[in-house]
């Protein structure tokens, strides 16, 4: 998300995450960048409320681990859905061949 390339927004987007202001360049639109920053901020706030630690680095790392965990769960679900779709496509192809065979006779 952060970085500058040919598809990135021309202007930086200013966001506040856990009391720190950042100027971000993103390859997504401004509103999406703000939503992502808000999501990270809310994750850090949640960890801060749940944790006895006030160490901001620890809060940031725990938040990153939580977000990465969500990403891995999502990827796993996507993989399972892709497998299901592939199996359904195979069944559709088999049924289509059977129907075609019957219609040709």
C-alpha cells in the first residue's frame, strides 16, 4: 500500500494512526487508504485496551500479527472456495458432456 509507483495517488493522504500522523502514497484511492488506516488504528486501540502493556511497539506488533492472522484465515477460505468452484466446474463439464452425448444420439 505504501510507496509510490505509476498507479499511486498523486497526492499524499494524511492519516492518524494511534496518535501518529502519517503521509501515505497508495496504489488505491484516497478513501480506501483512509479506511485501511482507520482499520489499523482501531486494531491498535483494541490491543491497547486489552493489553496491560503500554509499549507502543509491542502494541503495533501485536496488531500486525492479528491483522496477518485475519489475512491468513481469509486466504485459507479463498483457497477452499476455489477448490469447491473447481470441483463444481468439473461436475458441470461432466454433465455437459453427458447431455451433449445424449442429444447427439
